[in-house]
């Protein structure tokens, strides 16, 4: 309100009367104040009196896909730390670009929290500016946005670990199943993991083959379709690196339906160490998701308490977990029956 009053050249009392529709303010002044308030994204908060009295002891957590294992596990780590400190958690589920746009458009009206935690979601520059208007602590969990305090893994290094393992056991024709957002949003992890795959191949002197890189919608069905595409190639890969374990498990489904034994006729590796990865005997790169959530929660506690965290930007290490889905290549798929194209067709017909 002080910002609005200063720009309008009036008192805060005049701003208050104008925005609440009270008499004593000319139409011209009221219109000018309303325009300035809109430019500054100022809203009259129903909890202003509480804010004036001190901290709200509440933290907003913004999550794009609460039903997915990664986000639910990250949220569990955050909530456990904040609950232990007697802070309440407000969850904002923003699935899809339109939900995110609507959330950030209304964001300044939500000045009823001490901090906001963003869990691995893309944020545009205008959305970040609106976030800054709140004037509260912002922490990013599972990624990096601008220079906000954050906790993440090195996605590029994780991809190098995954692809590097396939190279180390002897594969030279290695496919990639990466994912994309249906609404053309750029997710940093997708870019970095593809970059790590390409870097691992370059370091090993393996030429990059665009036909071996397929992009699908995230999820089990996406992984299955991605493997269909790779098996349909005249010369399919002998191994595949999938963007995540859930994508990899979809790819395994296609291989089972095509009667292609893993790892005898195809090796596959993912990233995450999802709880189902062990049950599927899937080689993967482990990341400690709940630990990342706990670190994000602790960052918030330190910052809202006026303490300087030991580290403002934390990278949690990843490591390879070798299981039964990877082995040295036995022989090219093209030299075995059934042919790859027929296998892919068979897989599709069984769905």
C-alpha cells in the first residue's frame, strides 16, 4: 500500500479508501490509484492484520503433478521437516501451463505465507517477476530457477552415469527415450539429461545418431511408444537410456510383449531408482528425492528464521545401481528373428 501511495502521490489512507470503495476520494484519483495498484499487482489482503503482527508460520508448496512418485516423495520430505518445526503447509497443485499461468496471475493475492517452495516446474520470466512481488522467501526443490536457493541433482551427470554404464559394458548403438511437455514447456531436466547422454557418447568417440533419439510424452505409455519407434528402425539399438524409471518401465513392457529378452537382446537403464525399479530388476541411477525435499524444507526454516544456511545451492549426489536389465551386447537385433519391425508390430498389436 505504501508503494501505491508513493507512486500516486497520496496517503496510504487515501489508497485504502479508494481500493475499498469508500467515499472521500475523487473519481480521477480513484482511477489513478486502481491503475497503479494493478501495475504493482497490489491487492487488499484479508489477512493484512495478521501479517502486520508477525510471521504466518505457513509455507506454500507449488507442485505440478502431485500424483507422480517424484513430486509426492519430494513433498513428503518437505512436509516432514516443516511439520516438525510446527509450520503449516499449503499445497498448490498446478498441473499444466494454464494452471501455472492462473496461479502466478493470482499470486500477489496470496501474501499469507512466509515462504514459497517450487517443486521442479518451469517458470517464465513474467511469472518469476510476479513471484518476486510477494516479497517472501522462495526456494526451489528438484531444480534451479534464477538465483533462488535450491536443491537438485546434477541431471547431466546422472545421464552420463546411465549412458556411460551402457558404453562400459560394450554397447555402441545406444538409443535415447526422452520426454517432452504436451504444452511446449521446456523442462530443464529433459534438456540436461539429453545433453548428458550426448556428452557420454562423444567422450567415447561414438557418433550421435538422430534416429536413435526419440521424444515422447512422459509416462509408461510414452516409454512403450518410444521403444516401439526404436524397434521399428532398420538397425535398432542394442541398448536404451530412458529419461526416467517410469519411462523405462514402459519400454520394458513393449520388450516383453515383443518377446525380446532383457538384457540378452536389449539392455535398458533409467534414472530415479523408483520403488518399482527393484521389482522390475531395472538398472538405474539413484537420486535421493526425499532427502532433497528435507533439504528444501531446512533451507526455508533457516531463511525465515534469519539464519544463513551453510549452503544456499545444494547438489545431491547420484550413483549407479546395476541390476539385471543391462549386460554386454550379445548380437545385433537385425541378425536375430523375429525382425525388429515385426517385433514392434507385434508389440503394438498386443496393446
